C-alpha cells in the first residue's frame, strides 16, 4: 500500500485524476470501477477538463460502478446512475452502452446481484477500482459486520450511513434504506485500487483501516491484503496516521 498526502482537496483530486488518466492512456479499453459521493467530484471534473483539451479518449473505456440505492429510478437526481451521467458520462466521449451501474429498480436482489457479478466477470474484471471510505470504515456500501461480504449483494444501510447521506435528500425519511453494492471479495479482485479521502472527519477511519487490525468491523481494513493499493488523502484526512 502506498499513501500519498495532498495539501488540500484540489491537489488530492488532481493526483487521483493523474492515476486514472494514466490507466486510460496506457490501456484505452480499460475497465474502470467507479464511485460516487462528494469526494470524487473534483477528480471527475479534472478528467473532463483533460478530455476537453484532447488529452484523454474514453471511446473504448468500460465502467462498472460500485453501488446503487435500491428503489431509485435512473431519473431520480439522487440515484448514482444520475450522478455518474451528470459528473462524467455525459461530459466525455464514453459509449453509454459501456457504462454500468447496478439496477436499483430490480426488486429481486438475488437476480440483480448475480447479473452484476457475471457482468464484471464477462469484462475480464476491473483494471482499477476507485473507492472512498465512510466514517465507519465502509467501502462501497459494505457496512461494518461480523464477516466480509464476498460478492455483490443487497445491504441494509447503517444508521450512520443514512445520517451521512441525508444531506442529499429533502429529509432523512427520503434516504433509501437498502442498496446494491459490490462485495468485499468483488472489490478485492480488482487489479489495482485507488482510494481517495479528504477531511478531518475521515481521519479516524483512515487510521483504523490502514494502521489497525484487519477486521470486518472496519471493512476498508481488508485493503491491507491487496497487492496494489494507492491511497491519496489530504492533510486533514491523514492527520492521525502514524508518522
């Protein structure tokens, strides 16, 4: 695991964009595992800027997203499908047919999760998986648990996650209680992993995940066992790691 410190959010975003753009340049038909939330927005903006300058070509890229709220339609502005189109897909030359997000409208969890796992396998796996980290150490929507979830599954969201996400909705009652997410095993199969994190509020989670014991109670801690992980955090997020 390599940990890089950025002075602020802008530098973190640029460093992350450098790594993701290098992947696309070196392998134009890369399979990118993508994430949502407020953390990667700056990175996506940087990628779009480089695309507009002619430095990046997404025409052969394929993507698979980490997760999606169960029950939200594509046109719901809080769905991750909507988020990805707003912040990246509709702003670059990627083929919409090559972009994939779990189908939150599928009522049958077993059917949707099996479909998504098979889809990822059919692409030959993920070349680089982008991750954030939650305040409780979750990655994707893999919440603290007694075991590590192996494959894509439907999860009941923790109250802390619902609380953290309520700012995006009209009220806490509007936040979905379930989501489809890649499992820990699915994430760990990615050839490379890029985790980005910013803000002092994430400092405890970073310290526990990468300098504490590997435990399903801190889902991100499993990344200590991956052979190729890059963590990019701003100074505040890395403020509690051992020096």
